[in-house]
């Protein structure tokens, strides 16, 4: 069985972190006999200046017909690309784990939470208008999209070995209709999953509790903009944006990408941290493994994560994390570790 993977190299540090991820996915492909067909689906600033379109039709078609897309960060026109893709392909859940990694400095030692961010609605619909002396934005929240993301969060919590708890983050004391609907729908949806505990937190309190005691969280479900903000905060708490992967999940399609941006300030110097993208590729194999009931994809995900952890605990890291390893060296070292790792019992 072969997998078709759409590849978006993006802008800034995008192409170089992607070049570090290539040997890693090649190593798991060889090791676990997974035939990969990589197809270019580029988008972003470079593509726009060449073709006029930030997200060319062809790239959209490639992503649509792929099993999954692995995406590096896009620059100035990031919103034109990823926000559009999330909405067009109905990638309704954005999964953003924040977890301590061995050897990666964090003020906390027990962070292992997942933010499940609603990914298609909210202020991200871009319904903004100007008038003389002001501007207005409309916020969309529907029961359908909220129930879908809450269901995803519930299943995720049920399958994890933490508190089996979903915390809904909202601001319904002010946004009575939109966040009122969001929190009510989450409450009703999670209640259908008997063994999953449920609580609610206002978004300001959640932002505070994340820096006070992040170990107390299991799965957070929240709306699009709060999820955007809280996932950067959670990533920093767990060790930094350079280590934070994510997955945009829909029924038919999925896109895996780092939480971080295109970091033009360090682009081209072979110093960017490729871990977030490499761990995003592990999330991709895990997602496909579950979806297609394919054990070898799950083994690939485990192998990537173990190899990354093993390197980090040996102090092999890029300069942002206090190491001296280059982007490309890191990628090839992970690949090598996967090739020589002993077979799991
Ligand atoms: C993210 C990014 C995007 C977002 C930007 C690039 C539009 O910050 O994926 O978190 O706001 O969702
Ligand atoms: Mn963001």
C-alpha cells in the first residue's frame, strides 16, 4: 500500500526545515516498507510572486487528492494559504499537543496537554468591514462545527492516559450568544462520552492557569482565535515553538505543520529548529495509521518520536535550544537513528 503525501515547502525557514524532514520520512519509509509518493503542492510568497496566486489551483488539487499534506510555514501570505485550506477542506479540528521533551528546558516538568482548536469558524471567517472612523468584525460559531470539534476532543481524551478530561475554554460571560453556544454544545457533546470528565474555564483564567500549573490540563477544546493564542502560549511553556507540531484534521483531508512561522530573520543559515516539522510528520503517520488501521504507519510515528527524544536527551539540538547542531545535521541524525534503532519487542 502506498501513501501519497503533498509537500508544501513554504517560505523563510520552510524549505530548509522541510529538507531536514525528508531524510526522516525516507528512513521510516525504508525501515517499515511504506511506499511514499511525495508530490509538490507549494504555496506562499514565492509562489505568489511567480504565479500571482498564493495558493495555486494545482496545489489545492494535489492536497485534496493526497492521503495527507506535510506543510512547512508560509510567509506574508500565510493566512491566504492556511486559513483558506482549513475552511475549504473543512479541516475542522486543529490538534496542538504541548508536551515536555527530554533535555528541552521548560519551567515545568509535567506538561502533557493537547489543545483542540476549532479550525473553520470564529473571527477567522474574515467577515470584516470598515466604516468612517471604525471597523467591525463578525464572529461565526455554529452548533455543528462546535459539536464536531468537541467530539474529536472527547475521543482524544478517552484514548489518553492523563485525566481523561476535556476543558472547554470560552468567554461566555461576555460573548453570551457565540461562546454561550460554544460552551453549551461542548458540554452536551462531551456528556455523551461517559468516561470523559468535563470542565469549563474562561479564556483569561485559562491563559493564567497555563503559566501557573500547566500539568493540571489534559485536553483543551476551544474556538479558533483563543486556540491560536493559547497554543503559542502552551508551546512556549513546554519548551518553545521550535518543538511544537500540529495537525489540521478533516474527514477527507489532513494537513500537518509546525505551530511556528517562517522566521525570515534566521532563514538560509541552516540554524532553524526542524523538530516541530519532524514531529508533525510523526503526527501525520499516527493519524494515517489510525485512519487506515495500518500498523506500520503507527510504528513509523513511534520511531520518529523515539529518535527525536533520544537525540534531544543526548544534547543534540539546534542553537535556539542551546545546541550547536545545524538544521540539516539534525535531520540526517534523526534519520540515521531510525535506521539503526533496535526493533521494538
Ligand atoms: C497558526 C498561525 C495562523 C493562524 C496564521 C499564519 C494565519 O498563526 O497556524 O497558528 O492564525 O491560525
Ligand atoms: Mn498561531
